[in-house]
């Protein structure tokens, strides 16, 4: 997996579908990505990335093990006793 494909997966974009359906755009963005820092690429292509994500959404695999686990119970905080007011 290339850095660009990993980047697309992080953005929840299916790189294979994107490359297959729009090879020219994919190649252009991959070239630009290799020349820029990922944050700069994201800043420049933010609205385009959102459009691509809607068209080529990455299918998430169901997590069977984590879905069946219950979250850990939070420890209960005990209240401190309030000091009695001084009477003189």
C-alpha cells in the first residue's frame, strides 16, 4: 500500500474504486500528494476530498469482538464528609 492509498484509507475513501473510475484524477492527486505534506494536501483539497469520499466511501469491516464487549464500569467517587462548622 502506498502512502497515498494509506492517506485515502484514513480519509475513509476506497482507493481502488477511485483509481478505477477516475484514473487521471487519481494520478494527478497522487503526484501532488507526494510533493506536499499531508496536512497541506488536505488543506488544499478539503472540499474535493469530501466529494470523493461521498462517491467512493470505504466499506468498514464489522468489528465483532469489540461490538460484543461491554465498556468498563467507571469507578464511583465517594463524597467527602463536610467539616462541621465551628461554634463558639
